[in-house]
């Protein structure tokens, strides 16, 4: 039986984790959670969290995608240790390992042609056998091939027994070695395969724990073949602890995809999610600590461990994320929120006024776009553009009342929320109306819409001159 990977960290082997995204697009929300778990585990154990960009796919990898990944991680507050490793710059080292295995007789040259491979697969398909390389060049002498014939380098995998992984999330998982074929390490052009590059980088970076999505679980059995083959050839090829985290699903239970909504970290930032809210929400997707829902960064580091990760997939719930985001907005610093809102409103936004208004504005907002929309009335210029619903509120009767409200408020010497509220409540009582009958058309006149912070807050924030000018404009319109 093959040796198993340990689940405990020895005292003389500090924890080293890695996050290894591919720069072929945006930073996927699922990848971001994997990065978060890797980062938290290292921080929890006082170890190192490393970052590697797996950019060997030259056709699809772009600098723009690299920048998006780095920007997203920075926005989430994940500060990785040391310099970022770029896999594409390590091809010579990957090839070196393959040649060492070749020299040690633990890998071999395979001269099988594409036509032979196609024929082999067709025969396996017809016989309803698993599609895998049959090892036909495993024990043959390379001299049997034609001079100059192209070849790949394949690893000599163990053929008996089984490979066992004591996964820190999935538990014990085993695969018969007879089910693992001799996979390619170096292509015919001498370039390393992903399967080789990943494991060489993991070992050279000193990774003790590989935390990643459970879609990589099958890769682990192959990668362990390389690790064990290199033991005795080079030092430092200790088997890591694997932790394969279940993927994130949508609310319908299907794998998270574009039809479920936003997928990238940048998308959520653009939607007005605060980084600490997304950090917290991703933390709770598949991990828990009792009934506690919200964690500070310090609490997350203190409490996170792999034992709390669920074995089953988690479900992404946008409503829950927005509710959590609303909680974070309500406790965030007003000046910080004002700056974020100003970026969404535009150059006309006054950050000082936004900061002053923030205690009122942030009470109901679930995202920063909603908050910015709610604050936009402060910076509108007259004549206001009214929404269709706002127009419907301003009939002839409402305009007549607006004129009377303007007359009453123009005599108000104390332009404070309490005084304004007392004034208008008294007017509503004189008319025998509920306050809402006055507040709704007044809101339409002051903001151009039917939703806003409390009407007396709006009056106080706009100030006497601007409030009366807006009311008069609609009363006369």
C-alpha cells in the first residue's frame, strides 16, 4: 500500500499553503474562497501563505487577468507572503525533474504515435474499457524506435496496491494503482505538462498543505506518484496534507455558473459589496463555528481550521450575502462609505456632505450602489427630473399643499429635524390627514423619486434654501 499523507502538522514543519489561480479570466468566486481558506489556515497556524500564478496556458493567459487576480486578492485583504511565483518562468526546473526521473529509471521515453493512440482508444472504447494509456513503451528499449522519432516522457506509476489519501476534509480516499496510467510529464516538444509543473512547484515552494477544490482530488493521486518517485532522488519531497474543499453550488443545487449571477470578485465589488462582507460570506460558505455568522478578520484567523469545513457542497445565496453586506454597511465608518458612494455618484458628489448624511443614508442600504442611489438626491440640480411614480404623486391638490408647506416652512426659525417634524405634523392634523399624505408628495418634490431617507432627514440635509427652492419649483410646475 502506498503511504498516506498526514493530517497533522509536525512541530518541526511549519505550515506552508499556496493559492494557485490560472490567469485565464476573472478571479472566480469559488477560487477566491479557496484562496481565503488557504490564507486563513496558514495565518491560523503562524505559517506562510504563498501565491502562484499558473500561467502556462499561453493561449489564454493574459497580463490583464493576472492584474484582475492580484487586484481582487488585495481588495479582499489577502496578503500573501514572499514574491508571487509565475509557473511559466519555471519550465526549465519542471523539465529538470522529469529528466532526473528518466535517469533514475522512474520515467521512460514513449514513442507511441498519435495514430497508435487513436487506435488504442478506439479498441478500448469498443471493449468498454477505461480510456488510459496501456504502457506499451514502459519496458521497451528506446533503441527500438526510429532515429530522431519524437517522444514524450511518461512516469512509471506503481501498478500494484493502492494510493491512499487521508484528506483533511474528505477523509480517507483510496484509488487502486492499476487505475492510474503512466501519464505524460514532458510533451514531445519538451514542455512540461500541468500535472508535472504543479507538483514540482508545490515541492519547491515547501508546501505542507494543499487546500483546493475537490475537482482536483483525482489529480492528487497522480501527483503523489511524482512525489514518491522523486523521494531518494532529491530532498524535500515530503507528501503534503491534502484538503479538497467541495465546490460552491447555486441555490438550485447545480454547480455555480453564469446563470446564477455574478461569478467574479470584481463583479461583487461593482455591485456594491464591501470586501469585509464578501470575506465573511465566503468564510461561511462551507465552514462554520457554532451558530456564529459574522466574524472579524482577527476572529476568522483565530478560529479557522480544516476540521470545520463541510464535506458537502455549499449553496450560494445572494439574499444572504446582501443582508450580511447591509449589516457591514451599517457599522462601517461614515467617511469611508462616503468616499465609496462618491465614486458611484460622480464628480458632483460632496464627500463632506455625504459623510454628514451617512448615518441616515446607511440605515436601509444593502449595497453601496443602493446607498449611492439613495444619496443622489443631495446633488441634483433644479429642475429635478422626476420618476414616473413621483409625477403621479404631484397632482393639483398635492401641489397646492406643497405651496402651503413652503409658506409654513419659510417661517420656521429652527431648521432641525425635530422642529420640522413638529411643524408638518401640526399641518397634517389641521387637514385631518395622516402625515404620509403630506410626506409622499413632499418627498417627490425634494428628491424626484418615491423612496428616500426619512423626509425630515431629507429636509435637514438639503438645508432651508435648497429645500424651499425645490418645493416651490414643483408647487408652481
